């Protein structure tokens, strides 16, 4: 009875993991030792997949270990890479494990860009291989029994895990072999077989009969549930595999019931319930008889049947001669208890022994995404603090320029260049003057155009692929069952629209910089001239040397010195703010391990407040100090202006000095803006190139998927019938099979099925041999032939023919092997005289029939009558019944 069910493995197509994963690592991680280590890990992962799926696996634990290790590595690597159709796209193709396909269409297969799908199929293969290893165990020793029970429970747990997770992992309808209904049935089958192994172990250990009966009854219950799953699920019987398994499950369900009744009868005997013992043995014998009559091709119950019969004969003999106990009805017997000693193994990675993650140092994608968001929040905080200080400094410079400070304090002579203006002029020349700014302004449009072209090319690829997808979807309708490109490209289009908005805002910012440069271009050009030309361009005024050494001038100089000191403190503070670093990955990993999720916003804001809270307070302090100091400077400047002698020349000179100071500040700001803009466009070019590569990769993956789907559709269309089905006439059908039930399947149906070989073309039956006669001429009479004449009315009866006779074919003169039967003319229908037929003893109601005139063929004297010559072409033989048109040939055609 040692017939155990094993599951065949799925087959996968080859997938290149190295190129896409290495490309992602190169684009994500900076060049260095860490990047090289990750790329080497990708090579190891690719080798591991080939070892697990690229070759036939032996039915050994070492092969199962390879599969489980690859499954564990998939579980470890899945959260560390952005596997999806619109990011890192890896398409995995798997064939249905049970559907062997057809001669023209091939097996059913499914291709998905999902690591969850790959994990599900690998776990299915691990469960299938575990069932095969368990089925190969020697159940005559304890070690084999323990190993079989272990792997059956592992297979049951794996199938159950697939049942619970497959729909979530795939987000679409799976193939039938990994559908929840199928794997749910396989889970029950494996659990029932594990329970049966425990029953065999208890039997071999000679445990108590009550315990063995409960174990057998529980196994029968498991087999019954599995049998119902195969019998009542509409989709399962479509598989030939499950049609064969159904018989084994039904047989084992009955056998386990018989074993339970057998051992429970022993319990009854021990309790001296001899009538109950006989009833249970009779019930057990009936169950075994049912198996022997209906499922003998699948399981053997000869030994069990003999054991039960011996026990039943002995029990009846003892009861008839000694105990005389009443034998109860089966329905009155107590129900046998159940004891489940098996449990599906919980699937919690790692499942392999001594597993080592190849990407141990790589943080999960959720942590990487949280780190990216944190980095963005940190940059916003730094930019806000630095921007606030820079805005305050620009405001300060603008106020001083409007007051012509400190140039007004330095220009007390009225005929020389103030020291501050001379320093600003030298600074502008050192920074490159007008040529530097004009070159930067000329470069911006080229950088902008390059970025526009990259973005437009990326979006064009998406548009072209989406157009093709929509056309094929319109053509094939529901057959085109892949994700619409319009839905798949939504994140990419959102990202592209964001880049387009960024470029539009950059264009507006560039125009603002150009307008500002145009407004200060003349004064900047004046600052770039030699010192003598600059001095000549500044109007002279009456000297105001009387103000030198006055108290108001000293106060203004002191206030301006404080303002300069505050600007230096801001520069130092800006450097400190930019230098702040903190590794948030540890906090995110801790939160992920403890809670299973990461509350990035809460953790990031809390950490940024700790890092930049003190700096924020210092920035606010400098803003308040600047506001107070500018107020004091404006008050002192009003007093200073009232002491100065006002005239037209002095006002013109002061106005020019203000413009020169403002031009210097504008030059510095415009130069910084243009350099930042150039850096922005260069950085954006790298980002857009990555975006373009992402679009190119997904379009290529979609094209590959499209070609595969078109190939499958062509095969599917080729398998479809070209005309609707119709009823075949009854006389054209093959003869019915003899009664006695369907032909049982072979015993080897439970091993992994091999691909079916195409059957040879059936050969037609051999032609019957020609009559073995001596060919004679048509005009020569046969030897010893009786004389021609009217037929004798008392001819002896003819025996039945020894073989099937065909219709009478006409004979032609001159053809050898064809002769005339004596006394028979097939062409004389209606021209002969029927002899009188007297009443026969067996036919009393048959009246005599009078003679009818007979006319034979007329022939020349001295010649024997023969068949007439053949008629002219196209004319029928006279008197011969015509065949119906298009009659089927008697002999089969080659």
C-alpha cells in the first residue's frame, strides 16, 4: 500500500540578473569598494539561480537546500531593490507544472515582472521537491519514516503559504498550478501523507491499538478532505494529474478507515466486546473489498485483506462457540476518535541552513527611501537657514548702498576714489569682469536646450510604446491581458511633468538674472576700467574736510564695523550649518526591526530639530541684531547728512558712488546666480539621463513582454478550432468500448510526468488476400463443371461463408484470376424461372410458387455461355443495378 503522491516541478526560463541589478547599483551607489562588493554579490545571486533552476535537481536534501537558499536570498533581496514594472523591471517566466501542453501550442506559461511571483514559484518547487524526497524514503526504518514526515509537513506548509500569499504577490490571476484552490488541495494531500507516515510509525513501534486507530482515522479524514477538494473544485479535474490522484486519494481514504476499524476491533476485543469486534472487522473487510474491486490498479490491499479476514474468521469462531455476543449494526457503533500529530511547517525565512545574505550591508529600499526623504528635509532646513541669512545680508548691503556708506565717510576730500569703491572695483576685475558673466549667460541656453532634448526623447519613447500597446489592445481586446501602458507610466509621466515644470521655472529665473544684469551693466563696466578712468568718470565735489574727526563720523564708522563683524559671523555660521552630518539609517533600521514600519516624518523632524534647533536660534539673533544696528546707522546718517554742505556737484558724485557700490553687489549676486544655474543644469542633465535610462529600460522590457505575449497569442489562436463543433453521425463513430468501467491509468502516474511523445500515425488494416484460384481464360470451361441448365430444385444447402464476403464485383473477359461461378449469372435478374418450392416442414405457411419463365443468355451452338463483353465507355452493364454516386470504397485507402 506504499503508494505516495509526489508533485512535479515547475520549469523556468533563463533570466539575466546581472545587467539590470549592476546597472541599478552603479547608478545608485558611488564608485568604490562598497559598489564593487554589491556587483560581486549580484554575480553570486545569478549563479545561485542557475544552480537552483537551470538544471535538473536530484531527489536529495542537498538539492532542496539549494532551492531554499535561493528562496531565502530572494526574500532578503526583495526589499533592497525597487523591483517593479516601472522601476527595476525583471521579467520571470514559468510554465505550469501540470499542464503539459499540446503538439502545437506548448505548455501554459506566465511571465510577470514581479519578484513575488519568482518567490512563489521557487517555493512551489521546494515543496514539490520535498514531496518527491519524502516519497523516495524507505519506510521500513525509523530514519526513513522521520525524514518522510518532516518533508511532507514542509511541503504542506509551503503549499499553504503559497495559498495565503499568491494573490497578493502577483496582483493578477495566476496559472492553475499555483492558484489558491490547487495549492490548497496539495497542502491537504501532503498533510494526509504525513499523518499516514505517523500511522506507519506507530504500527511499527507496536503502540496501543486505540492510539493507532485514532491516527488512522485522522489520516482518513485528511484524505477525505483532499478527495473532496479534487472532486468538487471545477478547475482541478481539468488536469490529468488530479484525475489520477483522485483515485489514489479515494482508495487511501477507504484504507485508512479500514485500518482504523481493524485496530479499534482489537480494542473491542480487549474490552471483551466480541460482537462489536466482529462488526468492526466486517466493516473493515467491506472497505478493503471496495478498494480491491475499484482501485486495485493504484494500491495493493492483499496483505491487509488477509489480515482482516483471518481476524474475522477467528472472531466469528470464538463468538459462535464460546461468547455468543450479539453483533451490532455498523450505525450503532461508537465513532472512533481522531489524533492529529502533524502540522504544516510555518514558512519563516531563512529556511536554509547557515544562510548568509549576499547583500547584508545594503539597507532595504524602505530605509533608502526614508533616507532620501530625510536628506531632502535636511537640505530644505539648511537652505532655509542659509537663505534667511543671505537675504538679511543683501538687505543690509542694499541699505548701505542707498546711504552711500561707507563711501560717504571715505569721500570727505571730494576729488579721489573712495577706498571701498576702489576695493570693489578690484574685486570685480578679479572675478572676471563682464566677460565672465557674459560667457555664463551664453552657456545657459545651450544647457537648457540639452536638458529639453533629453526629457523630450524620454517622453517620446513612452508615448510611442503606449500608442503601440493601445493599438494591440484594440486589436486583441480581452486577449491583451497585460497592464495598460497608460496606467504603468503614470509615475514616470508625473516625474517627467515635474522635470518640465522645473525647466520652466529655471527659464524664468534665467530671465530675471538677465534683466538685472542689463540694469547694472554700465556701472559694472565702469568698475572694470582702470583706476584713472574710474576716477575721471566720478564727478568731483567741494571738499568736506571739516567733518573729519567729528563725533558723528566716528559713530558711523563704529556702527559699520559692527555690521561687518556680524557679516563675518554669518559666514562662519553658514559653514557650521552646512557641515552638520548625522546617519539616520541606524534609526530607521531600528524602527523597521522593532515596528515593521518606519514613521519617517516623525523620526526625521525630531532629529532635525535636535540638530538645527540651536542654529536656528543663532540665526534669529543675528536678524534682530541687524535690524537694531541698521536703525542706528540710519539715524546717524541723517545727522551726518545734515552737517554736509549740499550742492549739485556733491549730489551727483554721491549718486554715482551709490550706483557703483550697488553695481558691485549686483555683480557678485549675478555671478553667483549664473554659476549656480550652470551647476543646476549640469546636475539636472545627470538626473534626466537617469530618467531617460529608466524610460528606455521599461520600454525595452515592455517590448520584450509584448513579443512574448504576441507569440503566446499566435499559439493560442493556432490551437483554436477553425469551425464550430458538430455532431458526428452514429454510423461514423468508433465501436463502443466493452463494459467493465474505464481503463485504469498506469501505476507510475504519480512521479513527475515526462513530456508526451507524439503518437505514431495509425496504420490501416491489411488488404485481404486475393482468391487462390488457377487463372483460366474466360472462354475455357472449368474442369469438371456441371452442365449449364436450370438450377436443381434439390441442391444441397450451402454452409456459412468462412470469412466476410464483399459485394459481388463483375468479372471481365481477359482478366486473369476472375472466373465465372457455375450456375450463376449476376446479370440475369428478372429473367429466370423460380422453381416450385414445396411446403417445408419448418415453414408450413409457405405456399407453393408456380414456375416462372426463365430466359438465359443466347449463345452460338457449340460454345459455352460466358459473361458479355464490356459495354462502351461510359455505358452501364445491362441489367446490373447501378451503384449510388460517391459510394465509399470497400477497402480502406492508403
